């Protein structure tokens, strides 16, 4: 297993690589991530939402079934590889704190990935779910409507705070996925935090790009403006805070990366040390050690 400090190093390298992707590659990977999360949402509707008897007798168990199946999406993102906005909310901050990357790299990535995630989610909601009538009958249609109506009925502050909780756990899931070295470890590392945030009813902006538009396509009394204003904006802002501050910034501060200047100094010390050793062996003379801060 990788240590927390090693995970930060992995995150640092990933963030640098992500900033170098061509726009087309970023958009394609973002489309895939949005679709993967939507597939997780669809599975949750079929399993958790398709159990009205359990929901009536044991609502906590019904919520657990919903949450236990939803992690399919993030597992696919981590194992197969894709660009997810909420996961990327944490990636860049350790490098920004160490002055290894500019903020512009992060904002460019976030913008492209957010658009790609939206397109992928909408595609699965409309083409794969709505047009195939998978959820058009009870009890699934009831779940689709109830989930979306619930998500758009909260105050701005409530949705914002729920967004913090969701992406705090999502980014911890991604962190745990990078800590694990086996596929089984990655799956389990991702599954527990994602299951928890869904079961607890937190707000994930990319998941909501599937759940709420799907309800609109299926005839729910929700407008696109209601979706964007009442849910998508506060959930997105909460996700940025939850992943960016509570994971990216705090772990980047606790396990700081060496800045570009520090690395150059380390390389200079290594270079000077190798030169002294070579000179000593060649001329058979002793070279006194120098202070490590040179």
C-alpha cells in the first residue's frame, strides 16, 4: 500500500500529466466519466429504487441498497481511467501550494472536464435510459421523480453543505484508490466512501447531471432552470470546497511537496556530491564533506 505521502506524490504527477492532455483527449475522457457515473446512477435506481417493499419496511436498508450499487461509476473511472470533475477538484492543490503548477492549469482542466461530464451524463440519461424505457414504469419511475424532486427542493445552503460532504468522501475514495496497489484494493477503497455519501443523501454535481435531467425527460414537474439554480450551482460549489479544501489543500499542507526551487537545490547538491566523489577516486585524495545547504 502507498503511504499518504506517496499518494501526494502520485497526485502531483497526475495533475501535471492532466494539464498536458490535448483538449480533445480531456473532453473524451470527461465524457466517459460522466457516462460511467450515470451508469452507476441507473444501477442504483434499478436496485435501490426497485425495492418499494424494503423501503416501506426498512427505509435505511433501501437507502443502503441505493448507495451500495452507485459506486460502479467511480470504480470505472478509477480502474478504466477517465476525467471526473469532482475527483479533479483535489488533484491540483498540492502542486499549487508547492508552486509547481499555476492555478490556470487547474481552471482549464475543471472547465473542460465539467462540460465533458455533463455531455456524458445527459447522453446516458436520454439515449441509454429514457429512449429505452428502462425506468418508465413503476416502481422505477416513482424513484426517478422522487429523487429529483427531493434534490431540487432544498435551500441553497443545504445543497451547498451536502455538496461539501459528498466530494469530501469522493476525493477520499480517489485517494484510497491511489493508496491501494491491487485492483481489489482499489475497488474496496473506492466503494466504502462512495457508498457512504450516497446512502447519507449528500449532493454530487455530476451524479445530479444524470438524476435530475432523467427526471425531466421522464415528465417530472421540474424545469431546467430549477435544476441549475436549485441544485447544480450550489452542489458544484460545495463539491469544490469539499474536495479542494478538505482533501487537496489539507493533505497538500500536511504532506507538502518540494517546490521547484527545492528540487533544483537537491539536484545541485547531488551533482556536486557526485563530482567530488569522482575527483576523490581519480586523484586518490580525501574530499571533506560540505554543508548540506550548499
